[in-house]
C-alpha cells in the first residue's frame, strides 16, 4: 500500500495518473534516495533520535539496497508509487520499528528534492565529461 493512501479503494484512473510512467524515472533515483537517507540517518543519530545500533542497521540496509539495485535485484514493486515508498517499506519489513524511524523529521518534498539534486549532480558530471571529450575531439580535428 502507498504511504499516502488512506482509502485502499482508490479509483484506478487516479492511481495510474499518480504513479504512471514516473516509476521508470524513480528507478533511477533509488541510489540517490538511499544516499540522502544515509545522511539523514547520521543526523538522526547525532540528535539522539537513533542509537548507534539503529544507525548501523539502517546504514547497512540502505547500502544493501544500493547494491541490490545495482544488480537489478531491487525494484519498485507494483502498488508502491515511487522509490521513496519502496525503500521505506523495505526498511520497515527488514528492520521493523527501526525502519520506520527513517521518516522522522523528514518531509516528503525535502526527500524528493534531495534525491533529485543528487541525481542531477551526477548527470551533470557525465555531461561535463562528454563535453570535454567533444572539445578535445574538435581540437584534434582542427589541428589536422
């Protein structure tokens, strides 16, 4: 079930509109949402919301998610609208109450924007590298 869903009998058309093809893009955000969540876990530990054991459990499981996703073994499940829900549900299944603490002091908008920022930062580095390769190729072409 989706985190925002209060009535499980949501009209199918509304669900398709809200979930739709966004899942394809959300798959790309899994790593970045986990990285942002790791920073959030460290902050929660620093302000004593999480003890050291809880911090370690969450960090290890978030790293496991990144590794599983890299191997194609962690995907957004049908019925879970995005990567944020999938990750939080996975943590709760694996770690119980500790997994639920990941959402403490965290707005959904901040979570989404942070994951997007990290994703775009990586994408811009790829673009930068490709632009530099193009510049070098053009320089070599002109030199001939």
